[in-house]
């Protein structure tokens, strides 16, 4: 079996997706999960972009133990200096240098000639090589570049010391056959290419990122670049979970394998969704709520007789439990811990104690708790921060043609405060009452509410993005009462703000 390397760029290209920014602690949490997932390379960020990006890359480089850590850098000495200084403490560091090679990018973005681009490649790949043995070079917009010039660029990078050549479909323009032909052409015409890894980085603007990536692998690429849940610029990147499960499920066709621990896929997907506040579409391949669901009577009959009739993968292969264990208000901590372990969540005694309180509160509101309920509690617990403010109670008055009024009682340390406010709706009024208590000047950038479990008593997960000055924080709240979940999310965001080094 041909071994494929998985280059994950969730924390760099993925984070550039609108609404998917993460703070340092969230990036570290995701990096640890990517390490457990078994990716070969984590692209931790773009170190030169900002001081915070540099700190994030450096912290991830210090934390990750099993995989390589890369930082992106343009073909400039300043970018490369920053990238190296951020990743040099990694067990396995990599510098990822890029420059555009398509005529449209060179003329309108770079304002450089082909000769100037070639000179820059030779100069800056050599400059990076002086720092680090492992150098990846990317020809940005390769799929729209002139092929013979692309060969010249690749040869210049190899001669300067590149160990990986990345051939991106930067704007998601190509088709699978075109990408197959491009990789084949480069392999047949580029001197020294047999001594380096060929990588594919495909975007999903036309919905073909995964298909294009797999076509590149079939043509001889040995590394694939992707993100969890396919997040990324514009329509996103190739989806890690889809590529990994395609290689696993169709080993007979692809004759390839990668080192991904597929049983960690679902946990990684849900963790990222929880951190960013971007829900996973029910119809999403591999990890969507409907991926292993069957409603049709004909399908149900077939699956009961033999799961292979309608399931080409086992749900447990991606970390989705096959059996449902019902937990309720009479269950104890041991039962809760056992179920959490089965779902892939390891918790400390302190975390279990905190979660058990929420578990009991929820169990009093619902007749029974499903795996989705337990999973939602565990993910909500991951967002727990030191509680400067804590919701005690809330009362709202709302309806058609009446004034929306909220009365919110909050505990701050050992003091209890209560305020009343009027708003355009019950949630707006509640947020204004909280603002009166905290006295903080905040801007609500975004608010979303999603049902994260099933049934009439489904839990609602509220996600808010709060801005204070230049800082943006995400708050999450969970409850069967949607107004309560919204207030909890707002207070969770505020606790992150007051707990940060603002």
C-alpha cells in the first residue's frame, strides 16, 4: 500500500474562513486533537500575520509531540525569519514558503515578471533552507499557471533545497482529470521531482476539492492538504474526514493508506464545530447527523438484515457509537463517566463533578438523555472558564404587541445583582440586563441558535461572538430553554473577556 502523508491546515487556512477564528487556548485544544487524530503535519498558522499568530504557532510547536509543525511564509526574509522563530522549538519543524506562479497573479497581485518570481524562489527557498532541513514550497494558483513555467519554478525550488512541492488548486477551478494530468506532467518533466514529496492543496469553489485531491494522489502525489470539516477560504478546503475515509473504504481501488486514526474523526469534527460555533450540516459526509441515519422503511429493513446493504462504513470506524445507552435523573457519576469514555471523552474528577451538576439539571427537564445530549454536555464543558459571573435566574415577558422585558439575576463572586431591561425581543432584553450588571461596553458581532439533540425537549446550543476593543471572544451556552442557553452563552463570552489579558 502506498503511504500518503496528511497535511492539516485547519489552524491556518481553515481559520481564515469567515467566523472561524480561534483564540490561543482553542487552537491548542484543536492541535492536541489533531495530534491524536494522527495527521503527519500541522500547519499551525502564518507567524508573520500578527503577534498573536506568532504566539499561537510557537505554543503549538512547543505542545505537539508526534507530528511536524509548519508555519506559512511568503517569499520574503521577514516572513521566513518569523516562521522559523515560531517553529524552531518544534520536535519536527517545517517552513512552508509560497509565491504565486500564474500570469494573472504575477501581473495584478505581485506585479512581478516571471524572471523576478524565479529569482525570488531560488533566493528565499535557499534562505529558509539555511534555517530548517524540511522546506515546503508552494506555487500559488498552480492550476492556472502555464505548465512549462510551473516546471521551471519547481526545478528552481528543488535546486534551492525544497523537500516538498505543493501544487495548489488555489481557487477551486480545476476538474479531477485536469489535476491528474497536471501532476502527471510535472512528474514526467521536472528534474529531481522523484526526490521530493508532491503535495495537493485543493479548494472547493466548484465542489470538487476532495475529488481533485484524490485524483492528484492517483497521479503520484504523496501528500494531501486538507482541513477538518473542510473549513477554509471561501467555499473551503478538501475535507480531511472525507479523504481519510475514501482511502480506507476504497482501499481496493486507491491502493493507498494514511496514518489517520479514523476513530478520532468524529471527535475532531465536533470539537472544531464547538470551538468555532459553525454547525455541521446534517447531510455532511462522514460526520453529519444523517450520515448513519435511516428513516425509510425499506432501508431500515435492509440494515437490520445486514448493515452492508446501505452502510458502506461502520459508524464506530469514525468514532460514532453504534448503540444508544439511555441515561436519566436516577443515573450516577459512574454511569456518566462510563458513557463519556465510550463516546471518547476523558474527564478529570473535577470536570466530572462540574458536568454531573449540569447532567442532573438537564435530566430533571428531560425524561431520558441520549448520546447526543451527553456529547453536547461534554463539549459545553470544554468551554467552561473561571466563572466571574454566574446566571442565577431569569424571567422574561414577551409576546405579540407587548413590551419585551427581561429580569436577570447574576452572581458575581459572592454578590448577587439583579437588573431589568427592555429590548426588541426577549433575548435582546436579557442581554441588555446583563450589560447593566457588568457595565462592560460590548458589541454583539454574531448570535446563532441550533438544536443539538433530538425531540420535543431538544437542547438548544447558543453561540455568541462578542467584541471588546480589538478582542473577539466566542461564548457558548446549552439548555432546553433557548433563552437560558442564550444568556449562558453571553455570560460565558463575558467570563472569557474578563479572564483574558485585555
